[in-house]
C-alpha cells in the first residue's frame, strides 16, 4: 500500500537568513526521511562501483542558462576528468519531460532537468532512481540544501532529485509609479493591493495597476498564494474538495472582480507589461528579475507576496531539479551523482543564481556580491521563510495544471460563476486522479 507523498507538512521549515546562512533542517514528514532504516536507499548498489568517465546531461537551459551551464560543466570536467555530453532536450520543461518519457530505453541519458510539475509523472513511469545512496557514495552533503527546496523531491522516504534552477514568485512594483501616486510602501495583503491599485489608477500612471498572467503563463502556480491567503487550496494532498470550498471561491471572486477595475490579464508574459510601464505591479518568478531589471527604465521594487484574511503571504516553490535516469548504469549513475553535487555546490549555485536570477539552492552560497549589486534579489531569498510546498492538484495530477490554468483564464476574462467553475474543476480533478493515479498511489 503506497503512502501519500511524504510532504504532509504544509509549510516548509522556517529558514533564517543572514548572508544566506539559512537553516539546513528539513521538515518532519510523515513519509520518513532518507535516514530511515529500510526505506531510504537507492535501488542501485554502488559499494564497489567506480564512476564512469562520461555521462549525458539533458537540459532545456532554464532561464537562458546555457552559457553558465557550460562554464560549470567545464569546471566539473577539469576537476573530475568526467566528460559531460550536453543535449538540449527541449525549449522548456514540458518538451524535455515529454522527450524523456517517450525515449525510455532508446536514448542515452543519465542526468535530466525536470520541473516541479514534470518529475512525478516520470517517477510513476519508473524512469527515475532514488538518489540518497548515490549522493552519499559521491560524498555530497545534502544537509546544505535549502530544506524548503530539497524536500520537494521526497517521496516515500527517498529523494528523487536535488534542487537546481529553483524559483518562487515575487511581488514586483514600479517605484516611480508609487511615488507619483503618493504610495510609500508596497502592500502586505491583497486587500491593501486593491487599495494601492485604486490609488494608482486614480493617478493615471499606467494602463493597469496590476497584470494577471494568461493561461499559458502558469497562473495556477503563483495564484496559489491568493487562494492560500483566503484559506483555500487547489487540493489537500489527494483530496480535491478544497478547490471548490467557499474560501477558494472567495479568493477567485476577488481576482475576478479586480479585472476591469484595477487589474488586467496580460496577453503574453506579464513581465513585458511591467517592464514597459503598462502595468504598475505584477507577481512573477524570481527567475524573471534579471530580465526585468535589464528592460525596465524605472526603479524596480520587490516585496514579499501579499497575505489574505486567513494567512500571511505564503509563497509556492517552483522551478526545476536534477534527476538521475533509472535506465542509466550504476557507473554512470555514480558519476551523475558527482555531477549533481558539483552543479549545486555553494560555489556553483552562487554563480548560477547570479547569472540567471534563480534561487541559490545551498545554504552556504555567498551571495553578498549579488545583493550589493541587486538588492531586489535579497527579498526573494528572505521570502523563503514563507515557502510552502505546492498543492498536489497542480504538480502531481497529469493535466491538473492545464485544467486549473484554463479555468482561471475563464474566471479572469469572463463573467462566469466562480463556484460553478470550481465545482466542475473538482469533478474533473477527481476523474483525472481515478484514471491516471489511483491504482499507482493506492495499489
């Protein structure tokens, strides 16, 4: 009998930030930890294995990271003598995952980049191997990973990846617009967002005070923040009834009422609306920070995600990790574990974060130079203290994110009945679960 995903603690461990000296303690999960006797090891015995001298790495170069990835890979090869064959596996996470799923047994891949919403289906297909014993054999100290990010890959007492290109949503605001409207500080709640936005609209500083994302820009990801703030959720593990509760409906009715009043729905990436000055505020990935700062002609402010009447501003985790293919040989898997440890070391994650805007995934990464040059980025790291693991309905139900995103598009762009829409979503999520997951999870 399979137990639920070992992530029943809904809030991540609180992380103290002092020059990125974050707590390395992981949350206490019901599924056990990799240190538990009998259930925390890899399926591969590497006691007498020597690492291979060559591995293959599939990546979509998240966040335009190809140059920094190549730089880190060259350093890894120079240090270990292990050659890394890099394959551009797709333009995005979805293409990479689809290619990985359809190539089982027919393509050589050892390490692969998989996102928060694509790794679990690959686990269900037996395409991934647990990494705990492999990382231990490679002498990778996993206690240094940011707990809120590393525990995203914990299932039934075993980890199936390490954090790599990780992000959270961040609240961005146009400082110039705030000054013109006489606003002294960013809002701390969604009620305050509405109040501030009304002042921005009255000041006539932009076409829209706030821009929501369209369907293809993952609205179901960061809008978990609004729903959580009102006491709702997309799901409670495999229970999908929260998606249609009065709390969830109220949160989405708030968003629906905002559109056409002080908010709009972007036709493309909301970051473009913001950087052009057409929208005064957005919620967008921390991975967009570098591009926004490069494009904007005004001072960019960043703040924690707003809270709601039921909770402070909790932020969903996101982004991608590094996984090891189950079809790989033990020798290549051990070399892959060494590679994963190098790519996510304090030095490597600091370099990767500085180049891309993704979160540093190691607690000992020195980001002082980045903070000095880009103080907005420190806000994102400090916000990790509010990190919350995403709802299963979005990240583990095949088609769940698309269903939620399509529904949010209808809610935000038309006068549909929110309660009816979400009741329909609950029914469809339950159907998707029964058809695609129930036998695996419960059997």
